[in-house]
């Protein structure tokens, strides 16, 4: 797996291009869903994957509310 350093702004910009019609409510739901998946994860690798998904979902919300 190739590792790339992403910062919140880059993630939010990527998300805008990939899912331009995603609403704030949909993104909030995605945050909650990813958090639930994180807590259900069975091992370290699965947890880290879910944690990355949580970070992506939150970065997008942060950009929408001018946190980036």
C-alpha cells in the first residue's frame, strides 16, 4: 500500500470532486456510520482503516464549516 500524506484541505477538495452532490446531512450521517464501524472493528488494521474513514468524513465537514 502506498502511503500519501494528505491534509484536511486536500481531502475535502478530493471529496468535492468525487461526490459533488453530497449534502451536509449526508456527511454527518457518514461520520456517525464510520464511528460505529470503528467501534465494531475487530483488530488493529480494521480499526485504523475505519479511523481513516472517520478522519475523511470529518475533514469534509470541517471544510464546509471553514475549519480548514
